């Protein structure tokens, strides 16, 4: 939905799923995974850009699309 709306760029959901797995591993298994801080920084900036595109009207529009999905 967010990709089609132009809010997030392609590949963001895969990054989020991978990062979720790493967080779970680190939280429950105490595995220290290496972190690429340059990629992390770029990812955080891309999320910030996506958030900057959102306004109340766009949020309502996205919610309606999700509800009707």
C-alpha cells in the first residue's frame, strides 16, 4: 500500500522484516550481529523522508485503502 502510494520506496518491507529478525535474535538469543551503520543511517533517512511526505489527508487516504483491501 505505502509503496503504491509513493510513501515508501521499493525494498523497505524486506529491510524491515530482516531487521525485525535481527532484533528478535539479539533480544532473545543474545547474538551480537554486526551493524552496517552507513546502511542504517541511509535507511533511517529514507523513513524520515517518507514520514515528511505524510499529511492528515494522505494518512486518511492510506487508512481507507487498507480498510478496503
